[in-house]
């Protein structure tokens, strides 16, 4: 039987994952996923692509705020900010966000060894998904482009069978992991349903250097899995693994829930 085997939320883009047993699905994705963002002095996003050590930052929700922890720098607590918004940039999108203040900025700047600020996406901020893969009203958080990332356990097994040193699923930073399907079967999916909640499977996901980063140590570990993906999963200019999906409604999903596809 096809089921959900993993659910993951990333409160701050590019920082450590939280494994959860259940999650509310909202229009932007799993509740609490990537609503916070680290930006540079120009308001442009900072990610593991430039700073691999961001993977070592642990984040725990505390009320409406967050508790940060980083080896060598201790902990920092921040409340969900209020006040006027400012513009920040994620890829080619200019997004309204609220700055979280000087205290957390100083802590992050020291821990990242570069000038950095933390911002929050309030409910009023609307960031549409890519128009080529959307219907009116589709929105996303500070994720790269779409509300949820779906991966298939069998596809990881298929990939790892070609790699000398297997890589874990967390390298691909999924939101939803499923099992009970054949490897790469997700390529042909158009709709995935978890219980009664449907997700449009909008496009395969092109992967980047983040997949070569150990998500526990923050160290780049070599060319894999990108090297192998490029050899047999190159679609256009992208080495693909996983599927970008967009929910068509809101509701609760749990680990162990049944999954159907079409």
C-alpha cells in the first residue's frame, strides 16, 4: 500500500529540518514551512548554496517565534515580528516581509560570518508561483518556487544503487516522502491525493549543489548525488529528483496516510 512515510518542515529557508508526525497543509505549503528567511545587506536571500554551514542551524518553534541554536554560538530567541514590511528578493521574486530586528541580526551575522538579517513572511504577503505551472491563486512561501517538495523512497533506492556511497533522503530536503511506488514513477504523475486532499504534480525538480551538502555537518561531501543524477536523470539542463507539488485545498496530513496518484 502506498503511504506517507515522512513529513518535514523547514521553518527557516536553508536551515535544519523538523520531522513531524502530522502537518496542516495550507495554500503556501505545510504550515510553518519556510516562512522565515535570512537575507544579506541588500535584502537578497542567503541559502546553503552560498553558506553550506546553514545546515547546522537548528530551529524550534516557540509560540509564534523561533529558538535558534548553532554550534559555537549558543542559542537565540526571536519573536514573530510586527510592523511595517520591507522588500526582499528570492530568486527573481520581490516579496514583502517584516524584519525581525537587530538582536537576531547581530547573532546571525556573527554565526554566519557575514552581514545577515532575518525576515518573516506575514499572511498579508502574497508570492505567486511560476505562472507556467500555476492556476490563479497559487502562492508559495520562501521555498524556491512551489509549496511542497515530494520525494519517492523507491527513487532514492534506485539512485543509490548507482552511487558508491549512498546518500540519505534529507539531502533533497523534501516536505512529503512516500513509499509503495516504483522508482521514478512520480515522473508521470499529474495528481497525488493524500486521504481526500489533492496535490497537483506540477513539475520535476531540478537539483542543485545543496544535495551535495551533509545536512547534519554542513560540509560539502563531493560530487554526489549530482554527478550520478546528471548521467541518467538530466531533463533539459537540470538533473532532476523529486516533484514540485501544489495543494488544491487545505487539510491535515499524517505519516501513515494512504496515497493515490493519477
